[in-house]
C-alpha cells in the first residue's frame, strides 16, 4: 500500500525531479549556466516553445497530434514581417495597403488560426488521421512560406516590433509575460470551462463523449484552431527576437513541442495530462538545449540526445498507462 503511494507521488513529481537533476548537473559542468543573463536567455527561448506546446497539449489531450506547428510558425512570422514592412501592393488598381504593427500581428495570428482550423476540418470531415493531415499541412505551410518570402529573409522591422521579442516589462522579458498569459488562460479553459471538460472527455473515450451529446468534431476544430493561433504567436516572438522572418524558421519545433508535452506527463493516448506539466516539460527541453550549447556539444549530437529524450518519455508514458 505504501509502495503504491510512494510510486504515485514519484510519478506526480517526476518532471520536477528530472529538472532538478538536470540543473544540478549543468551547474557543475558549466559555470555559465546559473548566471542571471543565461537564465533569462533560457526563459526567453522557452517562451516560444511554451506557446506552441500549450496548443499541442490541447490537441494531444484529444488523442490527436500536430506536426505542422513549426511550419505554421514560420509562415505566420513571415506574413507578419512582410505585411509590416512591405504592405500589400495591387499595381493594376494603383493601390497600396499599409499595415500597422497591430494589423500585421493580427494577420499573422489569424493565418495560424485558419491553417489550424483547416487541419481540424480535414481530420473531422474526411476522417484523415491527425498524423497524416498535419504532416500534409507541414509541407503546405513550408511551401507557402517559401513562396511568400521568395526564399529570402524579411528584415529591418523596426524597434517597436522588436519589443515583443526583446523588450522588458517590470524587470521581466516581454516573451515571458506573453507565454505566462497564454498558460494562465489555458489553465482556466482546461480546468474551469465546459470546453476543457469536453477536451478531456474526448481524449478519454471519444465514443462515450459522442453518446453523452458532445459535438466532438466541433471541439476538435476549435482545439486545432487554437493551436494554430498559438503557433502564430510563437512566430511573432521568433521573428521579433531575430528582427527577421527566416524562410526556414521553426524547423524541428514540432519535436520540441511534442517532447515538452510528453515529458510533462500528458498521455499520447489522450485524456490525461495538464498545462502545468507541459510548462515543466518545456523548461526541461529549454534547459537541455541551453546546457548542450554551453557544453559545446555538436548540433548533430544535440538532435540525437533530444530524440532519445523523446523516446524515453514515450516509454515512460506507455509504462504508466499500463499501470493505471
């Protein structure tokens, strides 16, 4: 009885234990890790993953997956940058439409929402597996990014726009504020609203959810739309921080996002997990990435390490599912 209780507590705090061990090891191996500037840099980098991982968590809770978030992030960032710097020209009508910062940002986020909604519609209307539908969207969004940018970065976006990615407010980086607000809203939605209860119900047992009167298709479309919008916000932060929309931005971001979700304890089978767990997972991935850079580990080996971490997290998730 006591063994089962201890095991339950260990599983509950496994992410925090892993984070503590990781931070302890890196602080011993590198004297730069625990510096204030480095820790703020880690938090700023983690903010992007927290944004997209929050949306990924909602999707995984419904037993889905989204492989397109990295490409959607790149497209939304490129659209935001392109509209802000160049606007829209229609030579045939001798017309030029300029965009304010707010207008360009909204256009980018709405683009992400639209792509997410399309993925959700494809999955629900045509019964395409989420893996296949979002893999297709990954390719489509990356292709649209290349078409929009013509393969060249869009730079020189202005100091006011840079504030989103590099600014400070009350002594805390603006990206941390943005990701914190997103997490707070997501916590409220998942814990206090009908939509949150529906998300968990669908992931737990979709057939039972349908029989209880839940509009499963509508909820899934909403979830994928939210995830697309959050990928758009991630694109805003990346573009602002770099002062440039890169055509190849967001590559492998979906892997970091899925890793954060799984490491945070959200089951890939759906119905079990939390936003706070994902935040812990995102911090672990961010600290791991930062530590590997500080230790001068080859980028190729960094990919190997992250892949093994994801595999280990999935194995632990499957093991926990069998024991439940």
